[in-house]
C-alpha cells in the first residue's frame, strides 16, 4: 500500500528576507545610473537620485568633469525634457562621439541613428530614451555607461544605538532610590528635632536679668582692702604705750617711796622726758647688741626697716659687744662699759625700778627730739594687674624714710613729694624706674627712692607686663 505524496510544509521566510520585505519599496519613475570607464577600469559610478540634467565637460561646474576634443565646457549629455516628474530623457551627442544604445526598436549605433535624430540648439543630435534604454557613449578615451534603475529607498535618519540613547537615568532603580531618599529624610529629620532648640522652653529676658540682680544683691560684700598705716599713727601708738607703761611704774614707785607720782597712771613732763630718753637708750643698746650672725639679724638689717640715723648713732655710741671673755650679750651700762642684762646700772635692768633703797626717781632730764620725717606712699597699677603691689610698696616705706632722713641732714627744710613710675616685667622684676621730684625735694633723695624701688620684687603681673605709679609724700611732723 503506497502512502499519498505529502507536500513539504511551506517554509517561513528568514529574518533578513522579512526585513527586506518590510522596507518601503520605492515608487515613481526610474533614475539614471552612470559609470565612467577609463583604461578598462570603472573610475566613478553614480546614481542620479533626483531627475535632472547630466552635464559633462572640462568646466568644474559640470556633474562629470571630462576633457575631450571638440567638447564644449558644459554639455548636456542627458537632458530632461518636460516639467513634470514623468518627463523623459533625451541623449545628446556630437560628431566625433561614438557608441551604441538599446532602444525599444533594438540596439543601434549612434552613427546609424543620426539620420532619424533631431538637431538641438547646440547642433547636437537628440535621441529620446525610455526607462528600458541603456547603452554607452565614447568620448575620447572615456566611456560613459548608462541605464535606468529604480530609485533607491529613502534612507532613514541615522540614530544612535539604544545603549547610548538610554544614558544613566535608565540604569537607576527609581523605586529603590525614592524609598532610600524618604528614609534618609525621616531619620535625619528625627535627629535634627532631638538636637534643635525650638522645643526648649522660652526664657524671659526680664526674668533672667531680675534673677541675676537678686543674686548679685545676695552676695556677701568683698573683704576690705589693706590700707597703708601712716607713720604718724605708729608713732602716736608707741608714745601712748610708753606713757601708759611709765604711768604704771611711776604710780607704783610713788606708793612705795612716798610719792614722786601723782597716783596710778599719772606722769609729769619731766618723768615723760626721762622715760623717752630711756626708750631711746634701749633702742640703741638693742641695735648695738645685734651681731651679723644668724638669719634673724640679717633679716632685720637687710629689710631696711632700721633708720640709718639710728645706725649712725649706734656707731658713735659705746654700745656693742663686750670684749670680755664671757658668752652672752654685753649691753652698755651706766659707766659706759659692757654689762650683763639684769645687772645693776643703766640699760635694761634700770627700767621702772627705784634707785638705792627702792625709791622711784624721776630720772635725768633729756632733750626732746625735734620734728621727725613722715613718709606716705601708695601704689596704683596701670596697664595690668599686680596682686601684691600695695604690700610691697608698704614694705619700702622705711627705705623711703631713710632716703628722706639723709636729705634732711643736708636741707632741714626739705619737703614735697616724689612721683615714681616703675615698669614691671613678666616675672615681677622691675625693668625701669623714673622718679620725678616736686617741692624742695633734691635729686639725690629722688635717686635714692628710685634705687629702692628698682631693687623690689613683685608678683608676676597679669598680661605679662604692668606699670606701677607710686606717689611718695615727704613731710616733717612738727
């Protein structure tokens, strides 16, 4: 049993065939396709897409630039007749041109066609061509081949590849990007709210200022600043202490001996003068007994608190360390020699005690001292702050008094003031000193006071430098 013949299945067209069929087919009249051949080689081929005249010649404006004998500069080889798109081409050729043309009547040489060809305005022979015509025209050593072909399809506008057209935006996952952006704004907005101050309570400036004023009022007052004690007050206190002590001694002695004193606490002028003399002698004896050994003695003599007048009086007196072989202080006695403290005679043992049988005596008369020098000084800091300026200046008062005392020995009527300006360095040292005297103060006294200030040592000033102005008043207490 034979099987019936099965027809092969129809094959579907390939991909390339489908693409070619999908391209738009060109419609309309055919166009010329022209090629130039020289020496057996095609040197140029062109499809005249737009139906127009085809010119040849040596002129550069021609469509095909050729040079041949008897050829005009611009010659219309193929001329389009008619104004519409369906106009036909005619072939123009001159004497000397050869070739063949395929027409609907058959293939014929150009020489044969001259008898039936028309003559153009340039004296050229014209042969009408159809869309099926083809042939060749020989101009010297150049052969022109022509034929009519369908117009080529319209080329689409060139475009970039899809991978290039997409760009970066097409590669972004917009869904993920939007979610990440909202998450970023949410989290950082919450952190900003936590650290912002717009949620803090509002503070009234008036209430804050009033509270500050109340707290300032509740603060305790600052401690009083130490004031420099005037030398006059110190002398008055010393005189009052001596007077009270003398009054007690005189009253006691008067009770036992039948009464040189006026009673408890009473003292005559002669007794006061005698007691003052005894106190002066006690000062001289004490200073004379001090030697140059030991830190305490060096401190007393080195600080400048002992007036130079007292030291001069000690040097002139006979008080001092005795030459005896004993160890102890030998104070000056009544006979001018060295005595032991507590023994009979003058000095420490004779203060407030009776002479002979315990009867109090008024003492010997002494000359009352004249006017004493009074020195007043203070410190004002400019251009900085020095913590111990007042205390250091107060310690230099004795030195200023010594300078003034030496000046009074030259001019007893000297009085006035000295303005001292000292520049303090970073470590508290005195860099420079200038002293300006006024009144009758001499230059030597001003130089002495400036030298005393130059040797001072202050605390390091705030800011690294300071200027201290010290007005020193020098007067005599009458």
